């Protein structure tokens, strides 16, 4: 790949905004001559409020669904990434960008939340992996050169991005021809947080733990509470047809699709747990455990797509 540095990926606009409380320097690969300083305030976004909680939740290895189910699958799909130039979309606290860099990739990472990126930059200053972090709206990757990256990755972020259509167009713009866009999302058929719920059904006199779906094809934006943070953020539901259309319109061809069933263990309910009958991750009786173990194997929670830029 040679000694090309990521400052080559930035054209024309070489200015980063700044908050009045903190000064953030953007890190570049060795030999890059620029330290960009912030010039104006960032727009506050929903994830700013959850930034500290999310950083504690994710740490250096990801949340449980990432380190157990999703990240191993993504790395298997990516294969050898040494010297590959990679853009991560919605990097959060930068944990996955760090994992990529440790495998030899040359990484640029963006997120819309400056507060989340603060945690990423602290880690970069503690131990540099030559990762370049920028505050960007994923649908407006201004200042980033076209046809530059070998791979773009959106790891569990696309369902949190309002303008997925233009995000995917921008990803296509910055990818080289035959570059790959790999993204993971909650499975829109089986693991959306709205208009779906767990239920128990009977088939041939046998009980099954199943997923009931009341709405799927409609594109929706709805507030959800981010686990124990108490913070509400917007979740964007889109059908597989919608994602497929956005990819096709951006000259990205689906090269592979993986439906990921969770490996997370179903555990026995504690005394303080309320009724676990319709809780996927806990059981009270052995019959309930068997139902949920079978559902865990058959109903995928996550989806990974690898799309190839074909022109």
C-alpha cells in the first residue's frame, strides 16, 4: 500500500470545530504535517447525553452483543486487513477502530457525537495507534477524498443514523472501485425494538418461544431508552428491501449476507426477577429454558451485509 497517509484523504476543508471547554487535536499517521484545531462549537446530538455511560458499557471490547456475536463474524468476513485503509462510520468511543488498527489496518473513524469521540481521542493519546478521528455527520463526509478507502465499516450504527440513504451514497463515494462496505445492524425482521414482541405459540401440541411482528415494511423513527442509561435516542427501522434499494442506488452490490443468532447464554432467573415468561435471556423452568434455547438457535438477532462497489 506504500506510505500514503490519511491526510491525503482530506481535501480542501482542513478545519475541525472546537468546543469552548476542550481542545481536540486530530491524530494522523506518521509523517502527516497537520494538527487540526477546533474553530467552532459542535451541534449537540442525542448520543452526547449517553456518551459516558456508553463508553463504560463498551470499554475496549464492545458491548456483549458485539464481542460475543458480531465482531468475530465481521473479522472473519474481512479476512487479512493489514495495510488496508479503512473508514469506520459511527465509531463511538473508538473501540472497534482500535481493534482494526491492532490488526494492521490504517484507520480513519467518524462519529456525529463529539463527546463520544473525546473518549476515543483520550485512548489515542494514551497509546497511539495512528487512528484519525473526525466529527462528521455520516451523510455528509465533507473534506474526505473520493475513491480513497479499501473498506468502510458501520458496526451497529446504521440503524441509529437518520439519513441512511445519503450515508450509503457517501460511503460509495469514498470507497475505491471494488471496495467493500461491511455493516451490521439489529435484524430488522426479528430484533427491532418496536412493533415486535416475544410470545409463546402452539404447533402440533408443542409450545414454541416465538417472535410476533405487527409492522415491518414501513420505515419508522421512534425513540427508545438506551438500556440502563435512561437516555432516549432515535432508532430507525428500515426493511431489508429498503436497505437493498439504498445499496443498489449507490452502486453497491450485496456480496454476502449473514444472519447472526446470538450465542449469549440464557440464565436462570434470580429471586428478584419479575415474570420471565417472555424474557428471552432468562428462564424459570426447564421447559421454558428448552423453548428459549431453541428460539435462540432459530431466530437471528443481528444482520451483517458485505456490499461491493462495482462502479
